[in-house]
């Protein structure tokens, strides 16, 4: 009650909160990250537009990668097609169908980990829902964010979707085998656009069709693994 | 569309905070949304109007503050506007986002009987 005059009006109390609305997700992501770290798994959150070539890159990766135990969690609104494709390529895979949800969050990944044990893996690809907006804001517990950007999407795509590219540790410029048919698209222009939205731009041009660039991508993954190993030994 | 999920979180946290303080209603909420947070303020407010019915926030005013993106050099602390390369012209270091990535519940005004 108002204590100034006792009028019976409720008292208005101001409360400073300063709390992120993503705090709950970030907490669950930290839990996933701890789980991956404990089992020596490098988790890669692979994002990109629908049709940017995420699944094709993983198929090509499975073909070229020797020695490492790979696994994948794939997400689409409906169907298990991507997981089926990856299984056929030799990557044990689990599909999350998100219904109408436009992104994965840490809780969905956590639930998937209960159904799809990953403890024996070296490398887990989390193929996010094809979408250049929402997936960017949800931490899943990954070691790295990789964005697939196909040459057919246009050079200015990074400028249109800065939120996504800001968070990318690496951009795979995919479908480079199509470049001869695209007189108005140049890799240099794509890289210049990325420089305006990514503080430390890193790109690898790849073609899943010809295998070009895939060895450099695998080298990048191996480097991330060594870094994570080094860090966990220091802890 | 993730704005819906964020508004659900906002309403849940607001109700929790309100009960902690013994409030019977929330009068006002202030939220900060960064330019690079990936959240569309209009959709956020539309979801708010849709979902607040039947909660302690049913009659609360929502104030959304937009936060402009601000990049800073981790070394010399110079502030750099977006538009050019995100690298410090003097130190050549990749810039760090200082503001504009946040989605924060800043403050609430509660009605305490």
C-alpha cells in the first residue's frame, strides 16, 4: 500500500534487472559445451540458407576425411532427408524435426544428445535449420560457427545478413564449380563484403561436386581439434 | 519468428521477478534490443501484445530501446562505426562488438499492494 498518504493505491517498485533473455539458452549451451569438451568432441554448428550446400559439404567431407569418427545432428522443419543422406555417406546421423521452429536451440540439441550418444565421436556436425537469421542468435555449445554461403546467393548476401556473418568463425564459399557460369560473381567481392560484417574474416572456397577446397576445410577442422585438445590439456 | 520465444522468456522472467517482490501486477517493462541482436522490434512488440493476456503483464507498458551497434578496438579502445572493414585502422586488430548485440530485460516497475 502507498505509505505516503495511505490511499490504498499499490506502491510502484522499480527493479533493475539487466538480464539477457538468452540467459537460459546460454546456460544450457554451456552444459552442452562441457559435455563435448569432456568427451574430446569438436562440435561445429553449420549454418546457411536453405540450399546453400550444407549437406553436400558434409558428404564431401566424409569422403575425404580419414581416421576421424564423425557424427551429425541435422535439423529441418520436416523430413529426415538430410540425416538419411549423411548416413548413406557414412556419417551416423540423428534428425531433429523442428516443426515450425526456425532454428535450433541448446535445449533441442541437449535432448538430441540423450537419443544420439556422441561420446565416441571426434567431430560432431550440427547442421542447423536452413535460415540466415534466427540460428545465429542461439548458442548450442559448439566449438565453432561455420556458415555455408553458395556463390549463387550473390556477393552482397553478407551485407544483408550481418547478424549471421558476424558470428561466423569460418565461411565456406560453396559451389565454386559454378563460378564459370556466373560472370557477375567474384570471390574477391564476396570476401570484401564479408570483411565489412566479420571482424576476423576467414573463408575457404569449396566445391562438393569436384572436391576442390575440401582438403583446406579438413585442415581447418584438424587445427580446431588441436586447439581444443591443447586447451583441455592445459585445464 | 524467434521473437515469440524471446517474448515467452520475457513474460516468464517478468512473472518470476514480480512474485519475488510480492507484486500483483507489472506496470512497465524496459527491454534493450541491439541492432545486431537479430531481433525485429516490431515483431517483438506484436508478440508481446499477443502473449501478455492472462499474465501479470496484461496491462503493462513495454518500452523497447534500440541500441546502435558500436565496434571497438580491443587494443586502443577506439570506437569505429560499421560500414567499413571491421579492423582497427591504427592497430590492425579485429574489432569487438561493444554494444548492439544485446537482448536485455533492463528494468521493471511493479505494483506492490
